C-alpha cells in the first residue's frame, strides 16, 4: 500500500494520506459533479488501510465549502468509521474550521452529534 495523494481542483479537495503518520487530510472545497464517483476510491483506500493497520488513524477535514452530496458521503464515511471504532480501531476525526465560518462549524457540530463512539473534534484555526 502506498501513500494517497490527490491534488485539489476547483470543485474537489486536496487529499493526502501519509501511511507513516496515519494522518489523512482532506482540504479545500468539495462540490464534484459526482461525489460518489470521486470519494469511492478514497473510501476504498481507507477501508484497505484499516484492514491492514493497527496504528491510530487521524482524519483532518478542512473543508471550506461542500455540497449536499458530499455531506452524504461524509456521513457514510463517519458511520463506517464509527463501526470500526466499535471493533477496536483507533480513529480520530478533527473537523478544522475558521471560527468565523458559521456554516462549517454547524456542519461539524451536526456530524459530531451523530457520533456515539467516534472521537470527533471541532478544531478552530
């Protein structure tokens, strides 16, 4: 397995996953024409990583804007990660946002409310 690196575009975020550190960064804006098509390989990569690793995984989201289809993908991902935490995997989500970005804060709080086991932190930049 290799590091995952996708350059950001006008409508998709930059994605970096460093195997050594176990940190996945998703940064930028996310409103691809087909969110499922864009994120399916990323989620597949995450699943493969978790299947083969015992290290802690940290997901850092720094999303300035995202559309409703991206929101659904994120919720699906968080639900999957919560199930993995229940199985004993060590996973942390850091939702990074500017303290002035009320929309990003609200979405972070909504995602956090839906998580019972997955450590979900809202981090102000």
